[in-house]
C-alpha cells in the first residue's frame, strides 16, 4: 500500500501542475490495483474536489481565469454530470471507456500546441453548451471531473491559452465532481473508509503541483511525463 500512496502523491502533483484535478490518473492507478468501480468513482471525485480547488485558486490569483468561457460549459455539464453519476457500468466496460478517455489528455499534451494570446478567439455559445453536456455526462458516468476532455477543446478552438485553460479546467472539474458525486451518492454508493488518507496524500501532492505549475515551472517536461504515464495506463486498460 505504501507504493500506492507514493504513486498517488506523484499523480496528484503532476495533474495539479497543469491545472487538472487528477481523477483520470487516480482511476487508472486504482484500476491497476484492482479497486472496484463502486469504490473508484466516488474516491476519485472526492480527491478531485480538494486538488482542483487548490489549483483553481492559485491560477485565479495569477489572473488566468475567464468567466465568459467557463460559464456555458459549466451550466450545461452540471446536470448531466449528476445524471451520469446515477448510472452503474459493468467492470470491464467501465475500464474500456476509462482507457479510451485517458487518450484525450495524451493527445492534448503531445499534439496540441500552446495557443498564443494574439491568436485567441471568442468562444461560441452553442458549441460550448453542446460539449459541456457531453463532457458532463461522461464525467459523472466514469467518475472524472471532465478537465481532460475540456482542455483539448479550449485549445483546439483557440479560446484560451495554456494557463487560462488550466484555470478554467480546474474550476470545471470542481463543480462537475460535486455534481457527479451527488449523483453517485443518490444511487446508494458508499464512501470507502480509507478515503481520508487518500485525500490527505493527494491534497499534499496537489498543493505542491499547483504551486509549481502556476508560479514556477515550465510545464513542458511535466506534461510529457504525465502523457507517457497516461498512455501506458490507457493501453493496459483497453487491452486487458
């Protein structure tokens, strides 16, 4: 279990450094350690709450947040995240979907370039609402906050730069994690007793990672490291 806790700390640090709550990483880690989805989903979302809020506050303090971009995504996603949280999936199907979703941050970190401030465009309301709905449902269904799905969209459409993407994704993850967790709890899912220790370790890693990402480090090395880890986890989940 000590190895699990060490990896959990590193995962939280890496995710928070690029503005994510880390649920997809926590889920991949728990899947490798053979946790069941009924434990994985609420645990990952609970961890998300602490890490993503910490990350958001630091990025917000740095002046990187844009309410106009955030609101339509959040308003569309929250009810559907709750809905997705009420649905239970077969273990193998759950792992396959999780494996596919892990490819999104890999694409985001390896393929999508950083957007220059001079090339930013205003976000489109209908597209934001549409993607917010889809991301929200998948977030609740799998137990992620949705930041790994939102970030590539923001960058692909040139709506935000890298740090703005991180700030918006962090708060988006926080509100979707609350909604998804509420949906799961309404469906009768119980919290694992060991969750408090998970939260303490992930919060510590997330606090350090958010500080490094928002204020200190060039994020390229962190992004590539995280992408390689997620790619390995994705392949394992899809092929197992």
